[in-house]
């Protein structure tokens, strides 16, 4: 019995400490969240508006908060990094490429106090700034050049990518940057650029092929839009409320589907492999030398063209000096050839000049004006005309100008219609050769029951009730003839038209790009019981979670109302989340380490006062991204050395306290771009369609990506400059990303990516050593080295400065020169030197 008792006692004594250890571990794991017990969910820090505390003068606000926290923890900031490290850090952070030796020399020799800030301004002004920051945004936007899923077909999304780059380079305020992408198609004064911006939510994957579950995959697309919007702007895991109430944050399932209702009204068209959302025509810009020459010549001629004026022709039917409505519908109703001229000055996006057209009342005839009555093919601020040979149904043609006339300047404008043959638009006496005609030119003009209206139009009314002209409208003239020169500008106008014809012939054909659009009437939205779209529960209407500020438009809200709500100044999340993503770019980790989750299960901010101060400052600065970047990179905190002391390692191994700068391996794109830049191969051209750099031969065939049931696409390697473009322009195929990019953790972007995974594998070393692109870079770098100087000492100096922005130290110099001092200092040895330098940890790492 005594032995048994000892045995029993030993079991109990071993279990008790384990239970205590387990309890202790659980306590530590949940400790960050236990502090909120007793608080309401609305009291969570992220749902309260940020507050900007007052600060002492004479110190960068970032340094104030960072140094204060370090003092509290008994730590000190690190010294400033060496100058060559600083310029490399800034160049990679702002441009995505290394500085060239001349830039490094200029910076190191500049001893003025403004040397750093001037360097910052030069890099901010670089077109590559937009490229580097766009790279992060495209991860969030899940940008790719293919549709995803098994039938991973090519689609034209690159126009959206270029819009992002341009928006960042021009410092488009973040609030407008947000509105344009979520609801640019709904802006009353929105144009082509705003519609292109809505590609953000058309980046979502699109199921194609012989798939009968069309509605299911439409629902999946809306779910993706909510998830992406939540992670990108709100820092919330909205997707956790799709099937049930959110388990940790105050978002009910009903509230989830109220948000769902806002994004549930995008058309879903086609079937099979042609399943798609809204599209629009886009003409890519041609930047060839001949195009530039023609555009310059046309601009010069336009300055010398005679002032346009309407002719006194015998075919003149009537003249009006301002807005007017004829009483008799039978008067001024030509049925054959027709010309209309006018002089106008306006800033209106949509207005009619002359109309006998009311399609809603089935009384079509002709209409000439601006903005196409906001119809499907319209271009706000541009001339248009519709002519039909029958009242009902539509049987005619429409024409839309390529030149805006709502710039507040005086313009002479004209429509010339030759029955059965042509429709033309003229601006200041010159034909717009780039005007787009849709439909077949009718052989006659129908007679309408509506009287002629000058300066207004009709919409289901016997009297003019819409599209009123605001501004100056005079000398409106109607002719029963197709005038050959309606502005009487003679030979100069004819020469411009000839040049325009050549210019049009050089321009590329329109491509179809993917944009957002809204259904005329919203779909009904119901709660999906347990997330099953076939099990429809309570009907819901647009709204946002009650823990956040209310949506001003209530149940009638659309995407535009939601986008404006996101960027209202008192919103507690949007500015914090945006600032945090930008901080993550410069410091490797956000002030909130979980950038897509500011909720209860996310990490609390390491420096809450700093996060709030920056969030408020961001809004007060007019949502200026560049101002925020200036503030960050001009701080001492950003410029610290990355060398870690033993004390820092022990107290703060993850560097959450900002006692130093965190080292990190370059992203996949910068690893390749760096090798191309150092070797002299990199082509710096910005924007354009995706390119196809070298990849292993037969890769698509081996993986079946060229099969008709899959991508039905063959990789054709680019030639010329396109072989060595920046990596962000590489054809981004979701189902099979370019292998060198995938090896270094570039995401396939099937979903929104808030921060990239970073792996360390043997294959990565094999890529930078043996991949054809990297080997070619080593060869070209070796040629540059050999051509730089006659002696090995000078060549080695050049190689280090070109690759690492510094000279070799004594030990490095000795080792490399010993290697080169063999019997044959030939090209192969310099290729080896180049390959070694391109593969150094220092080369592949952002210090």
C-alpha cells in the first residue's frame, strides 16, 4: 500500500505542474485580450476616432513617440546608418532600384544640412516612386493579368495598374484615390480615368468555362469584394461574418449582408468562357516618335487656324441666339441631310444643344449636344449626336467626340450629317477624325412629334424637361445640307484633318478593359443562412455595422455613398489603416502588426499615440501620401542603423520598439530588378501592357496551361527592351506565376494580400545563381566591370561601388584580388566575381 501510495502521489505531483504550466501559457496567450474584459465592443481602441496629441516643438513627431517609448523600456535609439546604406535604403524604398554610383557620390560629397531632404525630394519626383508604392497596392488590389480559377484566361487589367502608378506619382489625395477605385463609375463628373480606376474591384477572380454554377461564382465575387474592402480600408476581417455573427468583433451576419447589398449590383454577363462583368473600350496611348511629331504639329496649327464661324448658306433653315422651343413640331424637321452649328462656352458635363429626340416616349429623330444624355456610350463633356430613321425602335447611328468642349473656353461646334453616308463632328472648325461612330448611318431622319428644343432636351415629356444647357449658347444654326466646311477655316483646317487621319491610323485599336458598372435597379439582397446563397433569409438593405459611423444615405446608399463614407474625416479606421500600411512599407511591420485585422484578435498598436497622430495628420494634410512619406523618411527613427546590439536582441528581438532599423530581404521584384539595374540591362520605361521575360522552356506545356480547357495561352518570350522591363510588368498569371518571382514569395494575387510571406529555401539560392536571367545579368555586369578600368584594383572598386554603393574593405579586396591573380584573368573570372557580388546577402537585403 505504501508503494502504491507513492506511485499515486508521483502521478499527481507530475500532473499538477503541467496543468499549471498549461494554464500559465493560456493566460499569456490571451493576456492582450483580457484587458478589454468589462469594456463594450464599441470601446475597442480601433472603433474610437483617432486623437492628435500636442507635441513639443523642434523634434520630428515620429522621433518624439519612438524615443519616449524607448526611454520607458530602458533602451536608446541606434546611431545613424552610414551614408551609402541610407541612400540605398531610400532608393529601394522609394524607387525599387539601387542608386547608381554617380548618385551615391553626389550625396556623399554634399555636406549641406539639406543633403538628405533634397535627396528625398529627387526620389519622390521620380516616376519610379509610383511604381514602387503601386507594387504594395497591387497586392491589396489582387491585381493580375488573368482571370484565375482553372480557365485562367488573359484579360486586360494593365490599364488599371498604370492608373495606380500615375495616381501615386501625381499624389492624388488618398480620399479621392479611394472614391475613384470603389465608385469612379458613379461620379457625376467622372470620365475615362475614373472608370479605369474601378478596375480595383474587377481584379477579383472570374470563373469561366463549362461551369453551370454561374450565380454561385457571382456571389463568390461579391464576397471577395467585401473581404478585400475590409482588409484594404477598414482593417477588419469582414469575411468572418459571412456564415454567422463575427465571433470576436461587433459585426453581425445581418450587418455583413447589409454591406453585401452595396456591392451586389454589378452586372454579370455572358456564359461559358465568355462569362464576364462590365467592360469598356480603351485606346492605348501610342508614344512613338511619329505620333509625338504629329501631335506637336497639330497643336501648332491649331494656334494659327482662323477663328471658326458658321457660313451664310442658302440651306440655312433657322438661327437662334439662346435657349428656345418651337411651337410647331412640323417646323425645322429635316428628313435628309442636316448640319447644326453653334458657339458655346460651358463647364457642363451633360447638356443638349438641339433636340427633337425623346426615346422614352418612342419619338426618336435627332439630337446634338454634350455628354450623350449620360447614356451608356456617352463621354461627359464631349460632343455627341444621335440620329434615327424611325421613331420606334431605334434604327440609326450615334457619334461621340474625342475632344472635350466643357473647358470653360469658347468653341465653335458642328454636326454634319449626310444621309446614308456619314456623320461628322467639328470643334473650332476642324473635323474630329477620332470621333467614334456606332451603328449604321441611316438613309433619312425620322419625323418626331416633339418640337425643336434649343438648349434643352426631352425625357418622357411633351415639353423640354432635361439636359438643360448651362453657360453661354448662341448662334445655333440649322441647315438642310451637309456643309463641307462648317467653320469656314479653309486650308489650315484641311491640313489639320489630314494630319489627324494619319495620327488615327497610327493609334492602336481599342481594347476591352474591365470596369465597374451599376444595374439600373438594385438586386434584392438577403441574408444567406449559414452562408448558403440558396437558403435566403431576411431581406436586407444597404447599411454599415452600427459600431461605425452611420451611412448618411441610409437604405438608398450605393457604392459612391459608401466610398465617401469611408473617407469622412471622423471615420475611426480608414486613415489609421492607410497610415499603417505605409508604415509597414518603410519599417517591415506596421505599428499594428496585423494590418488587415484591427479588431479584437488583432495585435494592439505598438505606439498608439503615434498611430493616432499620423492618422489625423494624414487627413489634415489633405490625404497627401507624399507628405506622409516625407515625414517618415526625414525622421531619425527611419535613418537608424540596422545593427542589433545584444541588449536590443534580448529586450526586443522583433524590433517593435523601433530601437533600430529592421533588415529584410528584398521583395521578389526588387531582387530581379536590382540584378538588371546593376548589370545595365534594366529598361526604365513606365507602364504599358505586360511583358514576357525568359522563363523555363516548355513550362506551360508541362503544366497544361496551354490547354484549351485551361488558359489556352502560349508564353511567347518578349524581344527587345521588353525582355528587361521591371518585374512588376511581368505577365502576372494566377495559376502559374513566373517561377523566379514565385520562388521569392511574390503572391499569385488570387486574394487580397496585406503582407507577403517570407520564406528561406535552398531553391532561392539556385535561382539567383543559375536562372537564365540572373546568369545573363552576371555576364553583362562582368562586361561593364572589364570595360570600366584597365587594372584589377580599379575594376574591383568599380564593381563594389556599382553593386553595393561602397568600396571593398581590406579583407574583401585581398580575397577577390587573390582569386583574380591566377594564370588567366579572363572574362570567366569576372563573370564569377559579378555572380558572387549579385548573390551577396548585402545585395539581396534592404539594410
